[in-house]
C-alpha cells in the first residue's frame, strides 16, 4: 500500500501527467536519483506522503505501458478522494460517485476506471495480482 498527497504531487508536477507518473513511480519503488541530471532529482527531496492511498501501486506501474499518463493521473486523482476510514473498516476500494466534483465523462473514457452501481471502480485496486500479470 502506498500513501500519498495528491495536491503535493499535482503542485510539484505543475499539472503535468508524465511528471505525476514519475513521482508515483519514484515513491512506489523507493527510487533515488543516480545523478543531478535524473528526471526525479528535483522531486527526491520532497515529501509526498499523505492520507490518500493506492492498494496496488505495483500493479499500476507494471501495467502502465497500457495506459496514458493522463489516465494514470486521473486514476491517482480519483483514488485520492476515497476515504481511508471506509477502506480500513469495510475493505471497500471503490469511490461513491456522489463524492466526485467533476464531469463523470472523464471516468467513462478512462481505461483504468469504470462505474458500476453508482461507484467508481479502480482496475488495479480490486484486481487479483495473478489475473493481471
């Protein structure tokens, strides 16, 4: 499980989806830059920890080549809206659509997200690791 702060990531990346992906990858893999010229160097001194969470960031990164940086950034943004307390008490990893403050069309065009029974489902959060690889 990975804990992160979406606002910190968004601000540090200046809204750039590729940079958000690099930050996610750096956090999930505990990467450190090998030189000052590394793409992650400027992010390596920042603390991006927070109360938002991903259950399986490893699966998202493993399958990242199948999705655009924009889709991954949207996935992170929506995942950050999930209450940690709900997951801790019920194990529910989906997000109630009533908690979303923007157009649901973004979700229907994102290959990482789906809506069923008024809940947003995250492809790699609910996945069994054996079925994804």
